C-alpha cells in the first residue's frame, strides 16, 4: 500500500489524504457549515468551513489568514430549472422514469423557471457529468483545502426513491455492472439471455409501464437489488472522480467530503472515497432529548466507517427550533455530537437551513451568544478530546436520565467520561440540574493510581473530585450536572 502524504498548509495543520495518519478533522475542530463573518469565526474559534464559501483565491486566502481551512462546494442534484429550460442538451441529461419522462426533485417544488421544473440530473449521462466537472473546476479554482459534494447520490437518489435512473446511459452502465459483478447463473435465473444486448427496461415493462405502477412494485422486480446497488456504486465512483478533478484544479491533494446521510444504507457506499462526512443527522427535535438513538447511531457509524463527521440537524429540526425558540435543545445536540466523538457544526448566525412542507425553505439566524460558549469550551479542552476513542460503556452505572459516553486515549490510557443530562423540560426549554450524580465505573477501566478526576463544563469553572474505590468498582460523584460535563480521570 502506498502512503500518500500531503501537507495542507492552512492553520499549520498537516493532513494526510487518502490513507490518513491524521484525521481530516480533529475531534476539537469547530466547523462552520457555510462561510461566515470574521466576527463569528472569532467568537466561535472556527477552524473549518465544511460546505463551500471559498471558491476564489481571495476568499481562500482570507480564510487561511483567520486560521480557518475552507472548501469549495458543488452539487450533483440538478442543473437547475433555468439551465434545463434554456439548454436542450441539459434537458436531455435529466433523470428519467420508465415512461421516459424527467423526474422532478420533490423538495424543489418551488424552484421552477417559466414552467420548467427542477429535474434530477443524471450523473451517468455525459452531458450532466460535464456540468458537474465544470462546477468542480469553478469552486476549486481558488485552491480551497477541500471539495464538498452536495447531493452526492445524483441520479441514484432518483432511482432509489422517485422512479428514475432509467435513461439509455443508466441502462448501458448497468449492463457493465452486471458483466463485472453478476454470475451467468444469477443472470439466467433473472431471465437475462445475453447481457451484451440486455435492456433492463424490458424486464421492468413486464411488471409496470407507468411511473406510478413502477413505484408501487419496484422492489419486487427481478434484479432490482442489483440495479439499486449499481446506482449507488456508480454515484460513489462519480464522487471519487470529482475529487480527482478537484485535486487537478487545486494543483495539490485536497480533502473530499459529501453530505452522506448515514446511517441510511444508500449513503454508506460513498464513505470509503471520502476523507470526512458532512451531513444532516435527524435529531427528532419535537421529542426533546427522548429520541436520540438515530443521532447516536449515525455518530457511531461514522466512527465504524473510519471517517470523521461534521453534522447538523435536519431542516425539519431547525424549523422546529426556530418556531419554538429552543436554544437549550440545540446546546444539547452540540454536546451529544461531541460526546460521541463527532462535531456538530456551528448553528449558522445568518442562514441555518429550515424546511417544512408549509413554509418550504426558510432560515434561522442562530444567536452567537447562545452557542459560542460551547465551542470555545471545545477549543479550550482539545487535550481532553483529540486522540480519544469510544469505549463501550458496559458496566458503568449512573443516575436515571443521565447518559454517559466513555472515551479513552489509547496513547496515554487516559479516560474521559462525557456526562449528558437528559432531564429536559421542553415547554420551558430548560434542563433540570441533577445534584450529586454518582457514576460507578468498573475498576478495570480506571488506572490503579488515579485518585482524582477533573469535572470540566462549558458553563462553570473546572472542579476536582475524588475517586472513591471499592473492591471492583470506582465511584465518582459529580456535584451538579446541568447540560454536559467531561469527567477527566487524572
Ligand atoms: Zn440516467
């Protein structure tokens, strides 16, 4: 295996691309989703902009001068209604259904141009791929540190969920996939006589001739699992290619991210091609702190796939926050992500994306004072975050409505327990503090000469508490748990 090393100069941080010796993002990185003002960067201690905002040389230099690494961003979703309307060759490169009709992006229902809708682009079609290439060249020509690919699934999204992915180019590419990956026996069983001339639409039309029929019975059509896997693998290859174009444009190795919405399966295929994941993770805002399993699963999956993640909540979650003014809940989301080894992107001071069916796209302006203290805490306590890895919390006992995430630094053996308070009163947007919270830890997890632990909180000075030892257990008592505390065993 060849090790490719590239020094990314911004902020004096050395990053290794491809085969990472240092992760693309440190645990203590403070990530903005979109570019922001100097004032906001300084208030938060920003280190990275994940989702564009740096597509000119001047903007890249400006970010670097502030110690912030930055990215160019493009999307593979659609050419946009205006281009589709004006250019026939782009119109011909949209995703199509079994009837040959273009497939519209449902959540862009309000983005039309003179009656033309925003249709999915087909990332298997040469003309749409050319457009994607141009977009990468455009956003990377300033020499940004990374490329972020938005809507990386391209036509695969249309194929999995909206009845698309059935143009001539998709069908030809699927044939190539079958030749490479599927045994003659499996093909014969599915009724494929000659793969070289095989047109999957012939099989589909035996079951459905309209989009509506197709969407009803899609998963029962022979070879459909293969067809869907082909689409996500093709999308992952396309993202890899875009990363190569980005490196060529920037003239050096660059980071590569996509909004891969793990833990959803269709979003996992691309992760191996990325240096890190930047995405929305549903937080179930309406349920307060009571339905966080999905978010925890996403953070653990990024860990398991070996790629650091910068997350934000979904547009629906943010719409809920804006409508109900729930700042404490957002602070909990920030803590939850960092407690599980990932980063929650700074709630954007000007344009945090919100979405509901009734309001469509709208924006939340996140007050800096409400959230910056948590991020400054993260920066100030990088030594208790960076280099630590998740350890199973088995055998650890603590109070009800308290969550503990355990992290250990394999190099030093140091242990940090992240304590999260789940005792949230939604109507008042308030955490009820817990007092004298006992944590009992199997003695095997704690170094035999550890006598004290530091309790670190973003909203209080550090305090030192004793470690009480029993036969096979250690006990630490945290005097007050408000929202989030780190218990660092000395
Ligand atoms: Zn296609």
